[in-house]
C-alpha cells in the first residue's frame, strides 16, 4: 500500500518482486488479467507529492522538451508533434550515459495519466505517469516503469538498477521547478 507523507520530496519504492500489480489491474475478474497482454513486471516505481494542483503538475510534466532542465540524465528531449504530449505523441530522449531511446504514446487520459513505450538496452519498457489529486493544491505523482514481457530478465534488472538511481536524482529537480 502507499505511504502518505507530508514530506513532498519523500520517494516511495515498490519491490521488484511485489505482486500487487496484478491486484491493481484485475478488479473483480478473480485474479485474471483481462487486457490483450498481461501486465509487465514492475521494474521501478516512485511516488512523490508536489505542491501544485493536478492540472498544473500535468502541464509541467507534459512539457517533455523541458525535462533536461531538471533531469540531469537527459541531455535532450524531442516530441512530435512539438509542444505538450498528446494522445498521438512520439519522441526521442538522449540519455546520459546510455544513448538514446524513442517512445510512442500508448495510453493517454488527461489529466490523470499517460503511458508511453520505448526500448532501452534491448528491453521494451512501459513508462506510466499518474497524477493523483491529494488536495486541490497538492498532487501525488506516481511513475511506474514496467518491462513489457512479464518477469524481468538480466537486462531489465540492470536497467532498473541504473534508472532507479537516475530517477531519484531527477525528481527533486522537477519538484523545485513547479514549487510556488
């Protein structure tokens, strides 16, 4: 379950072996995944609060081309079409130190969530960005990164180890960029 903190910079972790993911997506189907593909294994999950309304948090994070300003592991970000992410967005990130990755939007539900899919180190990754309203002027951002193919393999675990550190360094910069 989620921990609730008054500390806006508190990061929450979910263990790679946590099986709550299936419960999150099955509803009343008796534990069976009802989508076209089973959910992938959670590699990294982080949750933190930002002191702004959900729409403002969405607008700030949807400006993907500004991410290099607060995420030091991203040297460049490009989105097509230019501007805030949309239902049909795609783009490219240039990462330090591992090169580049393309992404394509696969789920878009403003201002609640979006998911895009990309490949890194030969692993197909789904990146879910969720925006939960805690209070009218406070939003909980939840970033869940899943390996598309079920159980994490060696490359997926390697990616998770590196990416979790990068994300932990980047989020405080995002919080500072939106704080009033």
